[in-house]
């Protein structure tokens, strides 16, 4: 296992956390690159559809749309970009518009430079007449010329550098003179012209400032990042150079730029660090981009690097294969030793298994006893809970009995006293033959008031036992019924509404409707009507309403 781990560690990343994280991001974006390319192609097709729908006579509009299509093709697909530029030139010649014609030739020049077709590019520069054009159009043409002569200088090396350097510097002066000072072209030309007079650190700061500005086109982000990377690499800052190359590659893919060099540079660097698999992946993606863009010189350079990487990768794989074979032999020897050890182990294990079997048996017996004990404890707990519930109900019954026993004794004695007084008064009237006042005495006995007093005394006695009954009763409804509230307010002596009084008696255990009706001086139908109406207004189902009433606790 140690040998296998050592072999695995050979492919581990030698980079710090930041660089590794950037490479991981690049790998994820590479896996999704088809999504970016498809989206970009869809955008191109959308503009093409608009062009197809634009009438032929609207030539100026069609010229603008062709330039838009070229702008999307210029770093995406070289052949299509060149073809679009040719269409632009033909249309501009029909228009007789000098600006449109030079802009179209600028697009064609950029397309030729991108595919390293320098002979045709030089012929185009010599044949382009810039007279009568606007500063912006001339400045953009000059800006592409900077790139062309700079690329020529780099392409032919030191032999031609002295010849072309003054030329692209002169074009840089022309860009600065014609383009607005705050434009990307003017700022880039200004930087480009003074590069030879700056230190590498100053160049990095200038390009980083340009990279952070909002004047730079998305497709130029990768170019500036790659320039910064090259300066770092020239200074010997290899890790920082790799980071900027990775950022450039990420910009290339996310903005669907297939005229790229960043991935090729990354492949070369990780190859030098022994990351052959990663190098192979990057160089193959770079080759696919170059093939799609159709840049022959770029494809040739990548193909040379690809052969070198693949040969080294195969050599590395062969070396690893031999190492794995050696590891396999060692592991086989270890396996044989392990088999011998296992034989001895099995013999000891059998004896141990017999002991474990006996222990397991004892354990199962103890477990069974514990389960029975737990079951007995659970039954005891349930019995205790039921007993506690029964005791609470008995205590409540005792409180109700005591309260209403006192209430009954007091009420009965009071009414006996009143009847005795009425009896004595009637006897006195009869004895004195005061018949005319006897009717007045009987009339003065207000039965309704007496019944209200009985109900009021009942309410007081009930609410002493169930002080929260009204509150809990009203919680059973979505809102307090206005009629019930009015029913209590209209009679200051009334603490409970008729409906509440019915369910108060049910809470006390009186379930016989006829007895409730007799006490409240209602008919049985009236009591049932009150009950049904309350249940229908409640937010509970009818069959749960009385259970909720019975759950209202006493003091």
C-alpha cells in the first residue's frame, strides 16, 4: 500500500493552493466550453437572421450588421471572419461610403493578421486609401497595423525587429493622434509606444491598471492578461506568470475566443513541471481551438508541442506501468505472507469464536431480561399515569361536590326562609281577612327575578371552580359571537350566556338534556338548538366540541 501511495503521489500537484484552485477552475470551464461556444454561435446566428430579414436596399443597415457579425467571428472562426469582411467590402463599395469601406478593410486586415497571412495583409495596408475618412475609422485601422507589424517583428525574430519596430511605433503615434485620449486604443498605443522605456515592474502596473479599467473589450481581457503573464515569466516569476496565463485561458473560453495562445503556454509550463496528463489535456484543447479557428501556423506550433508532450506522457506511463508491476510483485509476496498469517489467525479465531458464542448467548439472555424489565417499567409508568389522571378527576369531582354542596345548602336555606316568610304573610292576611291585599302580595313575588338570581348564583359558583371557562370556551370559535357578547352585556347580572350555561352544566357532568332544560327553564328542543348552534359556529368538528369542553380544567 505504501508503494501504491508513493506512485499516486508522483502525479500530485506541485503548485500552491491559489494556483491549484485556478487550475481547477480552468478544468471545470474546459469541461463546459462547448456551452460557451454554442451560446456564441447562437448569438452570431441571431444577428445573421436579422441580416437576412433586412431589405437589400437598406445597405447602411446591412453594413452595420455585417460588421457586428465580423466582430463576433474575428477571434472565433478565422474563415468565417474573412468571408464576412469580404462581404463588408463589397457592400461598402456599393454604398460609396469611405468610412464603411475603410472599416471593412480594417476587419479584413485583422482577419489576415489573425491567421498570420502577412503577405496579403501588407498588400492590403499598401492599397488602402484613408483620405476622406473620420478620425475614429483611421485610428482603428492604425491600431490593427500596430498589431500587424508587432506580430511581424516577433514572427521573423531579431533579424527583422529593427526594421519593423519604428513602423509600429509610428502607427502608435497615429492612433494617439486620431483616437480619443480615454479610448482603449489610444491608451494601449500610448503604453505600447513607451514599453521600451519602462521597467518590467512598471509595465506590469500599467497593464494591470488597464485590465482593471472598464474601457477594455471582453475579448481583449485575455490578451492583456497574457501580456502580464509574459512579463512575469521574463522576470522569473513563474508561478505568477502561470496564474495570469490561466486567467487568460479562462477569459478565452468564457468569451468564446478560439484564436488563443494561453492554453498552449499553460500546457508547456505544466509539462515542464511533470504534469503530463494535464499538459496533454490543455494542448489538445488548444489544438482543437486552432483547428476550428483555422490558423495554420498556430496549428503547426501546437502540433510540435503535442508530439513532445505525448511522447513524454507515454514514456511516463510506461515508467509508471513498470513501477506498478514491481509494486504488484511486492504486494503478491506480501499477500502470500498474509495468507500464512491468516491460517494461524483462523485457528486462533475459531477458539475465540467459541468463547464469543458463549458470551453472546449470555448477552442475549441478559438482553431478554432487560427487555422484560423495561416492559414491566413501562406498564408501571402507564398504570401510574392512569392513576394520576384518575386522582386528578376525583379531586376535581370533590371540588365540584364541595362547591355545589355549599351552594345548594345556602340556596335551599335561603329559599326555605323566603317561603316561610311568604307563608306567614299569607296566613296573617287570611286571618285578618285582608283578601284585597293578598293578591298584591302574590303579585310582588317576581318569579323571573328569582330565576335570574338562581342563574347568577349558579354562574358565580361555576366560575369559582372553572375561572377560565369563558376564555377557553371563546377560544373554540374563530371570533367571539356578537350576539353572545351582547347577551352578556345586556344583563349585567349574567356571567354566562345561555349556550355557555348549557355546556357549563355538561362540564359538571349533567348530560341529561331534560334535567338541563328543567334547571334553565327551557324546553328540551331549545337546549338542543343552543347546543347545535354552538357546535356549528365552532372551528372544531361537531363530534370533537364536547370533548374540548370536558378538557377545560378547574382551579
